[in-house]
C-alpha cells in the first residue's frame, strides 16, 4: 500500500508538472513577443527621426539649434535621393543600412513570434528562428551604437575648436540604445523559452 501511495504521489506530481509546462512556456513566449514589439517601436523612432546629433550654434547672443538623423528625409521629400546616394560617404551608408536591416529583421522576428504563439504544432521551430533572428538584430544595434559613437567622437574633435559651436548626441541615438536593451532582453527570454521547449522535446508545448 505504501509503494502504491508513493507511486501515485509521484504520478500526480509528474502530471502536475506536465500541466504547468504549457503555461510556463507561453508566459515566456508572450513576454519575449511583448519585448520584441517594444524593440520594433524604438527602432522605428530611432531610424525615422532626425535626432541623432544636435548642434547648437551661439553667436552674438543668438542661439540656433539643428539636428540630423540617418534617414534621408530631405531627399525623399524633395525627390533628390540620387544626390544623397552620390554624395554620402561610407559611414552614412553603414549607419543607414544597419538600422534598416535591424528594422526589417525585427518585423520578421515578430512574425515568427506570432506564428510560434498561434501554431503549437511548429512552435519549437519558429521559436528557434525567432531567437536566432533576435540575436542578429541585437548585433546590428550594438554595432550601430559603437560605430556611430566612434564617428561622433572623431568629428567632435574638429568641431570643439570652433567658437560658439556645441555638438551632442541627441534622443534618436539614445532610443537606439533603449532598442538594443530591449533586444537583449527579448533574446534572453526567447532563449529561455526555446531551451524549455527543447528540453521537453515536444513541439506541442
């Protein structure tokens, strides 16, 4: 009787563990999806706003403030983007395409996350793709931040000698940093969810 009760107790514990697996995994996957949405929002704001660098010029008591971004809005509105592409240097291309690829891949990552949520049969497959894509996005954003900071410091060295000119990193750059942080969190949560699904060895969780 004691052996039977112990066996029944173990069976009940195991059954309870199995019943909790889907909810634990779904919580991780939902959390990763929410963080991925936040990452996309901050990438969009950072890419499409003109606040990467802010320049303040003070002369004869007057102060003029201007800012610039990495997306060529002026050429789009004026229909002169061929001029931009012909005159842009390697840094301009690098900054633009790193953020553009991060934006495109983040949309793709969100699609795979939603498919993983809605299609249990292929959940592990799409979670694995989601995690891998988010890793690539994180690399794009980190490289963007590092390279832009290097170029900013290089240009700042020459502008510091101009009287009345003040240059600083503006909100778009810092929002890119926020996007990178959310991307890291997304990757960590998605990785934990993928590991749990692989550990259970079943696509139905």
